[in-house]
């Protein structure tokens, strides 16, 4: 099997090449460029393409892949909202993903964001480097004894819930399908979670129903000085409404590993760019906001799991034995 790997970074190549030694029947060629309507044509002669969560897998791109003879799309991620699944089905393209790699990696990053923005670590780091040891503007809150509101209790949400419990927090959650094994969680209606949470952390997939679930209305339900964290999908949050809430002093802190405008930024070095009208720049202007670069997944253990599962998906497709739960 020949795979064309789009948007390959050094860490991707290192991780996949290490795993590839155990897969003699699979060949990978790496491209710096991400996939789009023009670069999709480069997949001619390949059996599969490998793409990531921010890749363009819209209908026009899928049509080009189909025309060039590609039969398999390997997503090296769990999310698949960037794929036009109806068009893929129509064209007979198989789409495989990595449904779980390291939920603890994402959950740990979510709590890192929550703690960092709460205790203003990002501000203090800069101040101390300039020999400024003042405590002005650094006041935090105790998470111990507070209420953590978890939206979505799949593997990542469950890991975050356990972390919050370890901090001595009361844990409440909303999920259409409550997890009975998490007996320390109080499941509530979504509005109740918004009203009661001192920390609200999003851990749900993006769907038509929950697009912009964080908006002016739901923000108004939240406690004053709430901490909001999003490590799921940027489109869960209406950024304009979030900015309005920040300006109204609704939030003690906001930690975002994902955001609506990230597609042009994620995993890229834009140090030389001036983003004058950028929503990202507006978010970064607030002292109680931390934005990270869609890095919650990025640990050695997670990369190893992503590489292994992606190659197992390719091997399974080749043998006609697709791993259960990996097809979308």
C-alpha cells in the first residue's frame, strides 16, 4: 500500500517512520503541503492519503482524490468534522480515524490551561523575567471545594473528571449518554452545568446540534468569574460572544487550545505576520486568556498511539479487516 502523507511535520515523520519498520507492506511519502483541491491531485498513483484534523476534506477535494484512484482516507486524529462524509460515501471512499490515542494527554492539558489561566502563570512568567516580582494582577482562586462542570464524559471528559476529583472538586457533568462507571459524577441538564460550574471544560465532539453551544445566552447562565476551557473543537464557542463576555468581566479566565479561526494558524509559524483584524489577536489581547496551538494531544505517548493505530487502519483496509469502531 502506498500512502501520501499531507502536512508532515518532523515529529510526524519521526513517529511514523519508527512505527513503519513493523509494516513491510506499507510505503509512505511525506508532503510539507496540506491537502486542498490543488494538492489532492498529487495523490495520483497512491492507494491512500493521510490527513489531520485541520485538513480540507470537503466535497471538491474528495472528488479529486476519487478521480486520481485513491480509495482510503486515513485520519491521524479522532475528529472528522472536516470530512464531507456524505460525499465520501457517494464516491465509495473509506474514511478511517484514530478514535482514542491518549485521553489523559488532552485532559491533562485542559487542566494545565485551567490552572495556568487561573493563577496567571503566563503573565507572571513574563514579569519575573523582567525582574518584576509584584503580585498585582495575579490573584487566583482555589479549585479545591469548587464545582467542575464537564461537558461530555467520553474518554477525555472522563479523564478530566477524574483529575478534577483529585483536586478535591465537586464534579457535575452533562452527557446524552451518562457513564455509569463514573459514580462520583452528578449528571445534570446542560443549563444546570452552566449555572453551577466554577470551572467549565468542553469535551464533546462537534455536531450540528452543539455548534456555538457557548454563546451569549449560555454565557449569561454562567457564574461570574467562571473559568472556561476548550480543548475539543473551536466551533463549539461563538468567539464574538465569548469576547463580549470577556469584556463584560464575566470570566476569571479562559483557556483555549482550539478556536474558530485556527485553520490558518494551527501548527504553523506566523511570527512574521501582522494579524491586525484577527479574532486570534483580539483574544490574545486579554490578560485573562491563554491560547495554545491545538497541542493538547501532543505527547510522546499520544504520537506513538496515533502512528500505530493509523498504520493498523491501513493494514486492516488492505486485508479487508478494518478495526471495529475506526470507520466513520
